C-alpha cells in the first residue's frame, strides 16, 4: 500500500514535466481497496479494471517498470505505448486489462469468468469499477448474467462518491445502497470501509470463499475517497465541488494512516518503515530512469497488430 | 462430393458444427439459439449435439453479452454469437468498437479476440424501419474488425467456418432472404484452405458489376439477361469488406472501364460509396464512363406492402442502369411472379 | 377487455389470408393488464409500449379503424402504413408510441415524463414492457434516472414468463423478483395478478395516486401469460417450449373467464353480453371492411417526412 | 458588430444561451455540463443563467439518457445533450438510430424530435484508441439524422444555434482542438437566416480541396502556402454531411477538374469516400486526374507521443498530395514549433 502510494506520488510529482503525455487517473486515497482484495487472490486469478487502474495493477503484481514506461509512451511499456495509463495489462501477473470507457470492462470480466467456468478451473475473476459505473446498463446486465450462470466473478465497486466532478445527488437516488441493489439482482453482496485494508481483506475473504466454493458471483461495495483530481496529478479542492467537511473527514481516514496507527505500535516500526521507503524509492527511481531513457516505439510499426495472424 | 440437397441455412449450421468439432472449447450463444425455430434453422441441432454448456440462450442484453463474448474469447474460448437482426445489435456498439475491434491492437498483440458475430438483415413482410437495416459500412469503417457478407450457398459454409476459426473479431452479415437458397453441398475445408475474399461469378468485357449480400443474386440474374442482349458483364462479389482485398475488382474495372456497384444498404456513406471511390482512385485512367452505384434510398424501409414495391433494387433496375451507362435503352427482364416482399412462394409470413 | 379479445381474435383469424403483411404480436391472454391500468388513467396521460402493443393502444382509447388499417398497410392506418403493428400511435388518445426494439421505448417514456414535470403538468406517463425488457440495461438506467428526478412515470412490467421461446431459466436468476429489484433501484413498487383485472386496477390505483401526489415514479409487476405464439396468429403449444401443466393452469385463469365468473352472477348477463358482442363484432367488421377497401398509400411519397420542415 | 475577443468554445456557449432564451422550454443535459470545467468551457454559466431545472448533470447512462432526450423532445421540449467524447456515445446507438432518426418518418410526420447531440472528438496528449474516434460517417449514413461538423469560430455559433432550433435530431461534432480557436465574434442570427451547409473559404482554378472539421484549418493553411507557389486551390468545407447539399463542391470540381478530400476520420468507408465517390459520379467528364483523399490510417490512434507523429494529416501532407496530383514535386511548409500532439503552446495537458 505504501509502495503504491509512493509510486503514484512520484507520478504526480513528475507529471507536470509533460513527459507522461496521456490521461492519468491516480488511485491515491483508494489504495486499501486494491491491496485488501489482492491479498485474497491467487496469482492465477484474473483482474480487470477501469480508467483508474494503477493500484489494481500494482497490487496484483503488475510490473512497475512496464507501468512507468507506459506512462512515458515508451516501447518498453506494458502495451508498448499503445494504450497508456488507461489501458494496462500484465498477463504474467493475471492483470488482464483495464479500459477507459466507464463500465465496459465489467462484462468482459464476466466473459473471462465464463471461460474459467467452462474449463472447470478453480480460478476466479475480479472486476473493479467505480460507483459511477453502476449507473451504466452494462453493470446491471452483467450482474444478471453472472447470477444466471453462477460465474466465478467478484465485482468490486469502489464508491468514492464522485464521477469526475459530479456528486451522487444528480446520479443516484438518496439512500441508494449499491450493495442492496446487487443483492436484489441476486448476487451475494457485501459492503465495507474501503479505507481500512483489514476490513477490505475480511470482506474479500468472505467473497472469495463464497465464489471458490462454487456458489456463484459476489459483490463488494467499498466506501472510499479519492485525494487528487479526477484526471491529472493535482489536488483540486480549490474548485469547491466537494464539501470541505466531507473532504477533511475522509482525508483523516487516509488508508495509509489507518495502517500506520496500527503498525506504529510495533517495536522498531519507524526504522523498518524508513528502510522500506528507501527500498521502494530506489525501485521507483530506477523505474523512472529506465522509462525516461527507453526509446519511443517505432511508429513504422503502427500497422502491426491491427489484425491477429 | 456434391449434391443438390442443401440450403444456405443448412450450410451455416454445418459450418458451426464443423467449427465446434474442430475446436472442442468453442461456444455458441445468442437469443433463441436453441429454441424450436433455431434462428431460422441456422442453429438446428447444435445444442443437442454439443450440449447446453457450449450452445446456450442468453438474457436479452446485447451490450453486456457482447462483452461476455469478448471476455471469453480473449481468455481463449472461441466464441460465436448470433443476433436475429442487425438492428438489435445497435445496443452493443461500445463493446464491439471500443473493445473487440481494438484489444489486439491496443494491447500490442498480447491479447486477441476470436469472436464471430452473426447478424441477420431483415427484408419484406413488413420488417419495416427497425428490422431491415444493414449497417455493413459502419463495421467496415472500424479498423480491427473483419466484415464478411456472404451471398451464395456454395460458399457460405466455408466462409462462416473461416470467420469462426479466424482469431479476429468478425461480423458475419446474413441476409434473411438467402437462408432458403438451395445449392450444392460443399465440404467445409481446412482453415488454411481459405476461400477468396472477392469472388468472380462471371466475366465480361463491357462492364463490371460489383455486388454484396443479396444483391449478388440480382446482379447474376441481370448479367445473365444482359448476356442475351449481347452485353457481357463481370459479376464480382466483395465478400470481405476490406479495401486491401479488392484488387480483383480494380483489375476488372481497369479491363472494362465501366463499373456499377450494387449495394444492399442505404446509398450514401456506404460500402457502395467506398467501392465507387476506390475504383475512381485506382482505375481513373481506365474509366470510360462515370462509375455508378445502386443502393437503397435515404429513408427507412416503410412497413406497408404498398410502400416497398420500389424500395429494393432488382435485376431489372440493374439492367436499366447498365443501359444508362452504355447510353442505350435496354429491354428489361420480365416481372417476377412472387410478391415483391417475400423471398419466394414458399414463404407464408411472418418472419 | 372482451372488445380487445374479439378484435385480436379477428386479427388472428384473418392473418393467414396474407393481407396483413407485418410482424404481429397478439396480446390475447394479457388483456387484463392493459385494461386494469387504463381504468386509472386520464385521457391526457401518455402511454408508451413495446412490440406487443395492441391491447395497450386499444385500452387507452386508440382508434380501432386506424389500427386495423395499419395492419393492412393502408394509408388510413395510424402511421399511414409506415410503422405496422409494432409501431402504433394515436396522439388524440394519448397513446404516443410503441416500438419494436426490446426496452427501447422505456427511456423515451421517461423523457415524456420529464417533459410533463418540467411543464408542471399533472399528467403522468405509462411505459409497458415485458419481463424480457427488464434484462436490458435501458430498463435499469431509466429506472435509476426516474428516481433521481422523481419523474411522474409508471413502469408496468407484464411478466408472461417468456421471451419468444425462451423461458426465464436462461435469462433471470431463480427466485428473481422484478418488483424487489425495482424497489432496490429506489422505485415505489407493487406486484399483482395480471390476469385479474380488478387486482390490476387496484394496484394501478395505488401507483397512480403515489405518482400524482408528486412522490415520483412507480413500478408494477403483473404476472400473466400469453395464449398465442410470440409473433403471428397461431397457438404454438405443439412446439413444446411451455410445460403443459403451466399452460393449462394459466389458460384456466384466462382474464376473461375471471371476469365472466363474476359478471355471470348479474341478472341478464348472458343477454347483455350477447348484445355487447354483437355491437363489437359490427364495429370490428366495419373496421376490417374499411381497412380492406382502403387504398395503399402512394409510394411516391416515400421521401416525405424523412426530415421535419 | 465584430471584435477579436472570442473563441470557438465561447461561441458554442453563446449559441446555447441564445437558444435557451429563444425557446424558454429548452433544456440542456450531459455529464459534467454544470461542473467547474463546464465541458472545456463550452457550457460555462449556463446553469447559473438558466437554472438547474433546465441545465443539468445526469447519471452515467448514455443509452437511456439519449432515450430520455428523445422522449422529452418529441413531447415538445427542445433538447440539447452533450458528450465529452464521441467514443462514449457508442453506447447510445440504439436510441439514436432506431428512435431519434426514425420517429418522424415512421410515425408519418405526426411526431418530431428536436434533439441536438454535441459530441467531441479527442486528439493528442495520449487520447488513444478510445478517446479519439470520429464516427461522422456512421451518422451520415443514417437517414433522418442531420450531421453538422463545424470548424471555424466565425460560424460555429450560428451553426449550433441552427442545429438546436432545427426540429430534427442533429449530431453536432466538435473537434477538441478547435475549442481554443480565436476569431471574430459574430452575432447569432434568426433561425430562418441560415448559414450555408457548405462553405467556400477560398477559390482557385487548379484544384479543389474539400475538408471537414479540424482539417479545414489545415486545408486553408495548405492553400495559402500553395498560393505562394502559384498554385490556386478552392477550399470548400462540407459542414453538413449530406450529399444533397453538396452542389457547391461539384460545381467547384467541375471547374478545376481536380479534387483532394481532406477527411478527419479513418480513410475507408468514410465521409471522404463518399465525397470522392460523389465527385466521380457527378463530375466525371470534368475530372483531369483521379480524385484523391487524405484520411486517417486504418488503425486506432495509438497513445504514445512517439507513435502519433504521422498519424494525423497536416497542411504539409496536403501540399505533398497536391504535388502528386499535379505531377510536381513541391516544397513543403516549415515544420511547426508546437509538439505534434497538442493544439498549441497554451495546452499543458491532460485533456
Ligand atoms: C461511457 C463513458 N462515459 C463517460 C466517460 C467519462 N468518464 C471517465 S471516468 C468517469 C467517472 C466515472 O466515475 P466512477 O465510475 O465512479 O469512477 P471514479 O473516476 O470515481 O474512479 C467518467 C464519467 C467515459 N470514460 N465513458
Ligand atoms: C434489442 C432486441 N433484442 C431482441 C429482440 C427480439 N425480440 C422481439 S420481442 C422479444 C421478446 C421480449 O420478451 P418480453 O420483453 O418478455 O416481451 P413479450 O414478448 O413476452 O411480451 C425479443 C427477444 C428485439 N426486438 N430487440
Ligand atoms: Mg467514483
Ligand atoms: Mg415476456
């Protein structure tokens, strides 16, 4: 979690140099969701995500160097510069794909789960998305199908209360419980504090057991909050679209702080943390150096891979 | 091994069965795929032969189900999906265009999407504004999609088999009036033994007819009639809607200097338009007359029998247009004795 | 109800003459839904429907002559032969439109309700659809929006258990309650026996009061059963897609029989009914005669109305 | 009354405000329409001026929301909807094509749909495969839709105003790189005082350049450069994508005998294809050289800065192609000093 935070902060810091030239949605503030869920996954489980995918990719074990290189549009990026931040993949890590159209990777994840079911595999598939995505019919249609077919699919909704600058008020009814909605569709559904990694892991554990026992799909709504602007590196609370009290109360519940409060009781935590940070920063520095020094892909190959052979 | 006892629909069935045998993991899904009518008979017996795990009906949810197909396909399960009308599939454009068409490219070749989508174009017996659209030009405009538009019973089996076994997302557009077309059974061959993306049904020196889908049958009839008048036409079918496959068309037009495109969709911003444009670009110096096209008028198909009598082009319209291009008034083929809104006497409505 | 039944039976009888050349979906068996709902509507309320629209159109007061002429594709039809059975309209009666694409008139109905709300009108809008339509994202997205905006919209789902030949098993989870689903979306939701016109009217009354009181949208799930084939005039139980017991039990609960059982207790009911039938059959006969004798529209006008002036 | 202080985005804003004043019932909706960024500034102030009942944000549900817009429009409320990218609107094709485009026709003139849909085409700064598509040819292929593709600040206000006040469903496609284009303020005029569907930006005898959207600016630059070389070109903009409005194009091509179409979308099965085809059909005997087009290659826009340097055509590509058509090697304009993936130095990313 600390690692993801440090990586994304490094991205944020360097973004203004204008060398990472693609739309970038940071997960800062929401890391506990990805980390808590991933803690209960096996390497062979598959993961799909949305435009806000860095944390999901990294928590599943996605390659750091290839992520950073992708942001720089380099040939060594995870899609060779073709997809950018919104289209990540690391098949070795089981992170299949993230996509930029709201909700449109959800049905694809269900297709992956269908494949797993047909092969009789014990793997499962996770689909991460925001609460905004639950307004799209694609979410609903997929959830229905997943129940009909009893697919090994874990739907994870990170409810950060905003879709770009839009609050819930104009998008969902007051008192909407997305968890209750998923339940009415027929999915085994859970809910939790997305800023508390232990709680997320506990819910993930329940959901994953349910699915691995062959009981069909599960759904988890995680309440959380994004720290930075929707797209880009900055804080944007000067824009005033999020109430000050709301923001402050959520920032106080920063998922890293929550963990810190617990870990700091451990003897020598400070020292251990410092050495962790040192190691991570070294790794990050190397990733950036490698990315910056890597060559751009050759645009002469732009015609390659339009069609599979 | 050939005989006379098959139909277009049966060949489609056979192709699916062959593919399911060749790829033991392949699945077929679609609304009504295993119901008593079996999508106009084109999926008859599949669920019995291959089981309900591999051949299954789905909720009415075109968009998500297309995404499911993409997801299973990229994971390694070959997928065939069937929709009873092109019109219904409009709900799934996001999945088709933003995912299926782009994933192989966007993920730099690491993923591929062996997904085939069968779409059926309605016509006649009051199909009307929302059951008779052929949006083939939409699909052809999208890089990463393959678009196959079959027309003849002798080839459709192999064409569908190839589309299925191809590792790319392919839109396979069947015209409803073709399903009962009789013809020779032809063996489904190996995948590598590909049939041509462009088929030459007739050759001539005077003019090149280029057609797709049901219009191929009309073009063939027109050419036969014209032959009797001493006018010899090429009849070329663009089964694959991909300009880079169309060299045989350009060769033919360079030979005749005259081209009439017979399209099965609305006239403008169409496949017909692309053919005229490509011929103008590639064969300019050989052209003896302005390239021309016949397409559907720029309004929806009305429902009433009384309103559709001239909506679709027939062999007669083709002959007339050829006359215009040759600067001669030509006699026209005799009027058909079937009502204009059904494919043949055997059809008793409704679709 | 009797009138609608007799009209549709006349259509069925004459369909095989091959003069009504358009796809036609009969409501026979489901008439109580349309009649019970319409009983609680005012003329100025608006109605939208699906491919199976005859009963909704007639119950709202749609013109019979123009319906039959439309089936015959005549210029005197309600869309002058352009739309056919699946695209009906009678603006004078407040029946705005039916459409042939599953679920796609539901959001349009919500737009009509939005218009009513913006104008401060007390009208409401009804959207009829089948249980198959609730599998489409369009239903879900619309329901969500209707609650967010508190629209004067009544969603009526006629659950006849089949979508063409497909039973619920492959389309919706076992134990799915569409009513409960609508409730979880946030709509005031009711459920009832769609074959009992009094029960339908009672539910309609509750729903309509809720809406007219300004409390936002309502939803009613009506359980019912179609008697004939999905599309076309025939019975098709030889195909065996509907279990015999199921069919028989539903046919026994024919909505007309249910009413008959009550009315037959009234003195002179037989006579009254006979005279009603006579009157209706005369009306039907005239409608068919007029339709058959009417001219086809002029196809020279096919280019008219592509664009509004 | 003219001055130099407006931009394309501001004119779009002004047109919406004018329309909302002219029609007191009109509404505007769209994701983020009233947020701090106001759709790249194109809706700034609207919700303040006209209230949140008439200008409102919506759930992320493109398909149903389009249906809602259609429903309100046919009921008598004029509707404007805005989407931040064309790509997102793929979810709404069923409502657009099966309902909006067809209702006036299908209900025999009894209903009409005064709905305008603003769509924005992304480009550069890594917009990539799913944020940079321009599907204008799709919309143009559908009878019943009007398609307007503006390019210049002096006209866009009137063009949008007309689209809104028109009683037909209109797709209004704005290129993201145009929003900051400076230009003269021009008064929004009455609806009846229509601007032309085809605009002539320059006239010449040697060759006709036909362009749409952002490519109009490139074509104008190319023509200016060519003038210095003594080559005089027409520059004609097809603002409305409707063949029946294109007589000025055909007149021009009949005059010059040479046409190069500069399209802003993928090359094949495109608006550019329709223009080439229509010119070949209508101007055949006047043509001195094969009609040509420039469009985007048939693959998605890759994201990386390193991959997009040659993806889009510029004035330089136009000049080179004109040289090909005239059989002369021409000098090319100097390279620009802004990075190729941003509209100007002012832009600091991300979109
Ligand atoms: C279909 C579609 N509509 C709109 C957008 C623009 N968009 C990009 S991200 C986003 C916000 C989605 O909100 P949510 O799902 O809650 O995710 P979050 O950004 O909060 O993580 C929107 C509206 C899009 N990419 N796709
Ligand atoms: C989007 C779409 N998909 C499929 C169809 C084909 N279709 C026509 S009616 C129908 C059945 C719908 O079932 P339901 O909504 O329950 O209505 P019912 O026919 O039972 O009244 C189907 C699938 C269609 N018209 N539109
Ligand atoms: Mg969110
Ligand atoms: Mg049903």
